[in-house]
């Protein structure tokens, strides 16, 4: 009996020691991620984050309910993102179909005028191509759950969404370089002028509906519509750049708390919706609506008749 009691005591002591050892055990910084399978449920991945900042906790009562309420309306946000790109593109395509393109009244002259330098053309495409990729991948990230996932299997959509995030983050950097250099280099030609109000009043002379065609109003190097788009890119493009970097590299901004991250995400979404819609219109105006307009950003030159019709004040200066 004494031996049995001794054995039981040793067992309890060993168990207590093991429990004590388990209680003070610290997890390794790197641990293999394990898949925890639950019957009739999606497997859960268990492991430790490689960056300790990802495991930081926060007090729920300190998180802004306003920010959370905005982001919880994910279906509404997804619809706005979808409309800012797809619906605007459809509506503008219908407008061009019924209104027609802005033709050159005197046709092409065959004489080219220097308009953009090779560096300007390069910077335009350095920002434009990644910008289109960012819009399309942002469309998948923000609205794909509601507009694409029902058309795909869950695994295919998950792979597509993950690839979109990867491409979105990668193409952000060439866009940042191109956009910032454009903002610096082109700003001096984008300030308001006296005739800009008249340009907006007749919508640039692009409306063919209603039994007649308005005359193209006077414009300098950049017309009022181009200036509006430039400053839209300047304001909301910078907002996208700053908030995107805040979410990717919070430590560069001195550490971003939960509310800061939520606010950055909200500003990022709103800026993306606005800039996405303006960019779709800009693409239509430059590549589809204006006959001869696309040539500007292919070789930096424009036809003489295009310059006279669309930017007559600028052409009068360079033709001297």
C-alpha cells in the first residue's frame, strides 16, 4: 500500500512538473503551419505569424464603430466599385454608339505637330498600364465576391482573388513612380484658364445629339476636361498611394493602429471608386471618342487639323 501511495505521489509530481513546464513554454518564432480539419467545415490553418506585429492585440472598445459600420456594408461597397468601372464603361459605350465619335471636320492633314516628348510618352504608359491592372485587380478584390464568385467554383475564385492581390501589390510600384513623376512634370500646364468654363458649358463640343454639333471651344495645351482628370489623379491618386503604402508597410509610418488601418482602407476604397470612374471616361475620350487623339500618346505627335480643332490656342503659339 505504501508503494502504491509512493508511486501515485511520484506520478502526480511528474504531471505537475509537466503542467508547469507546459505553462511557461514559449512557442518557437517559426512553427510549421498545421491544418486543423473540422468535419463538414472548411479546414482551419493554425500557426504563428512570421511578423510579431501581426499578433498584436487591440481593445475592441477603442475601434471606431463608424469605420466598422462603413466597411461592414461590403455588398454596397462592392456594387459601387463595380459601377465605377463596368457600369460607367457600358454607359459611355452606349453614349458613343448613339452620339458618334468626334470626327475631324477637315480630315487628317498628314502634317504632324510635336506635342509630347518621348519622356512624357514613357511616363504616361508607365502609369497607365499598371493603372489599368490596378483597376481590374481592384475590381476583383472589391467586387468579385458579389459579381464573379457566383460564376465560378469557390476554389477557382479563391485562386483568382489571391492572384489579383499579388498583381495589385506588384503593379502598385511602377504606377507610383509614373504617377508621381507625371504630377511633378505636368502640373504647370494644368492650371485653370479663362476659357475652361466655356469648355464645360458645351461639354467640349463633343455632343452630336439634338440635331447639331457644337463647335469645339477654345483650349490651350490642355483643355478643361484634361485638367479635371489631371487634378483628379493628383488628389485621389496621391490618396491611393499613401493609404496603399500605409497598409502594406505600416512601420514606415511609425506604426498604424487599428483605427488608422480602417481609415486608410476607407480612403483607399473611396479614392479608387472616384479615380476608376474618371479613368474609364479618360480612356474612352482619348482612345475612342476623339478621332486622332490616341496618336498623341503613341508617338508624341498629333495631326495639325486635330491640334487646330481641339487645342487651337496652343496650336496658334507653336505654329508661329
